[in-house]
């Protein structure tokens, strides 16, 4: 793997804030959920997260700068140390540092419950479950409560999640004495390092199951489907996600529940283009509507609005409907709906229409070099005279 600084694209004297910004940009770019589960993106995400996890810590960074990756491993530098740094660890780091509003747009579940078995070890914590939730612009504008159906791993009723057959219990691991850890001493020219790794026999649990539960085959979990209520605040975008703490799958053999991450996908609406908190609607009008003005109905997220078109409006000019856009996330201000006027030029004129336009061509001037509102007043006086015979 490349040098950590090269992976993040920062100089060796980069500040902690620069490192954090660089990682945030790369993690969002390579996150597999944004790349259709690409294995290449997953590996890149894991690599940049490993680099970030070392360089964000001043002590690990100092060791890395002096001794390279070997120095970090000797100091027990997390995933970059003795144990392999895997994708799930990278996801946990991503959620740890950027699970709130200030990071990647994560929205915390304020009512996430805490597992009743608070003493369960984190090594058996359930993996994060990710699902996608499609939303319409109208739902984004008002906020919405959604009921989603999700497949999760729940506690096995036969063994109550222990993984052991009824009438038996897990036994302490003989290899690690129940600690779940193995310590290894390494000596080098720079001194002695002690690295701590999960026990190879029990996988870090500190216990082994000699008589597995026949219902769940010793895992302590069975798959089931459940409905979960999700509150989506107004103003979200497709860059936001909801993190429901402790609402995912239960961990193996009595481990605590992992998180449920809801990736929000705001669907395109053919009537609007979203620009921040504003909505832009393109309104085609006829030549006569632009020249003479009038009133037309335009669609809004809440129905239909009547809009007055001023006489002599130019193609590309915009009308603004206050407060009919999207609310700012966690704010009280709501954007506007911008109606962008586009003058439609017909391509299939009838003989009568062509005759009228030829009469207009006889009295109109050439288009000006620049178009300004109000500069057409004299011109339209002459148009009126052409059609009234004055």
C-alpha cells in the first residue's frame, strides 16, 4: 500500500484539519454505497481510512514518520497494527468521526436505545446494516415519517442468544484464560514492543462453545424481518444518511446490536431542478404571451400557483415565488421557487400564423445588441399598430 500521506494527497507537514478534510473528501468519493458496492472502491475506502486513522493521532503519526508502518504496528496502532485493518473497521471509523451533521451529512437517531446487556463485549457487536430509502421532493419539503421493513439478525429464542445448547453454557477459553487477548513481545533495534491481538482460538470473545445450540448452530442469532419507524427531517439531500444507533442486527452469541444506517435517495422530479433550497421550474411561453403578458398556472410542490407574466418579458428571465422551495436542513428558512421563462418558437406554423408573423416582420426592427427590460416599449407600440391597422 502507498505511503499514508500520498493516499490522502496531503504533504507531510499537513495540519490535523487538512488531514481530516482530505479524508472526508476521499471517503465520500470512494464509499461503496455511492459506487454500487464496487470492490475497488471498497478497497480504496479501506486504505484511505487506515491512513487517516494513523495520521489523525499525533502519537501514531510521530511513530509512522520515524519508523514507517512497522513502527505503528509495534505500538499496537489499531487496524494498522498487528491485526488486519478490515472494511468493517473502516466503516466504524467513518461513522465515529463523521456520523453527525458536520461530517458526511449523517443524521443521528435522537431516540436510539441502549442495549439492555451493557456488559457485552464490543468485539461481538453486530455489523452495521445499510438500507436505501427513496424520497420525493414533496416529502423532503415537509419532512416525513416512514415505516421501513428490514431483514435483521435477532437473538435466538432457543439459547437466548448464548449460542450454547439448552442446559449448557459457554466455557472460558483455555488459550487466553478468558481475556480474549494474546500478547506478543517483539524486539528490534529501536527497543521492545508489545502487541495485543485477539485470541486465535476464541476470536477475542474469551469463551468457547462446546455444545452449540442446534437451532442457530451456535451463532446465537436467527434472521427475521421487522418494521422500523424512521423520522426524516425536512431539507435533506441524497448526501445525507440517518444513523439509528443500536437498531441493526444483534451481535453473535449475545453481542450488542449494531447500527442501522438509512441512506437517503431523493428522487428526481421532472418539473423541478433543485439548487440548494430553491426549486427551479422552466416555464415555456408563447411569443404572444411573452409580448403581451398574462397569467398562467405553474406546478408547485403543494399543488398549483397562479403566476402573472409581465408584458415584454425576455426569454431566460425569472419570476420568484417566495417560500415555495425546500426548507434548510435544521433551519426555519425556506427557499423559493424560481420560474424561469423560456419563449417557445413554433416549428409547424399554419398558413394563417405565418401570414401574421410576416406582417409583424414588416414593421419590427432588428434585435438590439443587448436586451434590457423596458427597452422594448416603443417596439411593442408599433406591433400593436400593425395588428390593429392603425
